[in-house]
C-alpha cells in the first residue's frame, strides 16, 4: 500500500508542477537572455549557410569514395592472403 501511495503522490506532484502558471526558464535561457540584453544577436537568414563552408559536393562523389575505399581494402586483404605462404 505504501508504494501505491508514493506513486499517486508523485503523479499528483507532476500534475501540479505541469499546471503551474509561471515556469522558471532554464539556466541556458537565463544565460542567453542576459547576454542578449547587453549584445543582441544580429539577424540570421532562414537556414543560412554556415560560415567557412564552400559549395556542397554531390552525394554521389561521397558514395564513390566510400565504395572505392572498401573495394581497395578488400583487394588488399585478398592480395595479402594470396601471397602468404601456408
């Protein structure tokens, strides 16, 4: 009976906390608010390119590089096993 009572109390506490009218902001939100009060951030375009990033390469190039590397490793391992004296 004690465990069930604890579960009910915990559920009540969660409902009470979720229903609070005023919720305290997180530490990160408070830190950013304080920083932006002194030095507000500039406008940022929607999904703007990150600084220092060049044009994107095709995903096919990445795929070819990965598959080529895997094929080279397979060939190298096969060659090493072929040359190994038994």
